[in-house]
C-alpha cells in the first residue's frame, strides 16, 4: 500500500469516526437531558382533589431504580398513597399528623429505560399556595439522584440539572385536570426530550460536527487527487 493510499485511508477512517461520534451524541444527549422524575397532572385547582402520578424512565447513571422518596410540600390538606402490587409503601407523618413524606420501594428494581410510576391522591384547600414542589430522592442499585432543584424567577426549568416535580395551583376547572391526568403521564414521557430545546440544540450540534468532519475529509481527498 502506497503512502498516499494509507493517508487517504486514515482520513476516511477519521471522517467516519467523526460522523459516528456526532450521531451518537445527537441520540444520547436528548436522552440524558430528558431523564427526570415528572408529575401528572401538573395543574390543580384550589380546593381540588386529584391523583398525582410521579413517573420516570431512567435510573441513576443507568443503574436500576429501587425506591422513590417524595417529600410533601406545605399546603396539602390530605395525602393518600395508592396501593400498588409492584411497590411497598412507607408513610412518614409530621407532628401535626399530616403526611410529610412517602417512600415507594420497588419489589423488583426498575431497569433503565423502562417506565416506572407511583401515584397518590392529594387534597388542596383554599389556602394552598400557587406552586407545590415535590422534592424526590430516586434511589438505585448503585447511587441516588436528588430531584430537588427549583427554578428561580425567570429561570428556565429545563436548564436545571435535577428539577423537582412541580404542580401549579390555578383557577382552571377541575374537569380539565381530570382529563389530562388520564393520559398526561404517558404523553409527558413521550414528549419530554422533544420539548426540551436544550437537548435538541445539543443533539443537532453533535450531528453537525460529524457531518463537518466528513466534508473536511472529502475536500482533502479531492485536493490530493
């Protein structure tokens, strides 16, 4: 093999590696950015009662999920965890007798990329604040992730590394929330990555980098020829 041929082969291999790297980054970044613990519905009306579903589809650095510990915010009149054959439930109460935290422990660890979900019924009263944040600690076979960050005024929640699930308390009719709650959890998981502009930009950037590497290599080969 001549020196020129070896050089061309090497450049082609580098270009191919660049394209593959860009494609991998384009696919992986939205997945990483979309990893979170979400809540559905994300809106309730003052004085309303509803069932909140907390869902996830990723473990801690790809380790299977073993438990979710959800801390209750101030402003809830009642909390009743939903019985589920896949989870054991531990309820903690404060000095006032109200539920302060609920821990759901999976009877079998939930593998990465499989959707897991737990739910609870909550009651609001007229004095419930406009925003209810539910800090979650996701425990895994190896490690744990604390979904506890809250966006400051004017800050994009998508820019947070580990945002806490948040429910807004609005004056919208309760019937609208019930309809949303029936399908919202699945729709939220399906759209989380697509709705995250940060993930889309990074993914597109990775793909563009790979394509650019291929273009440079082709131009170099033509100049050689």
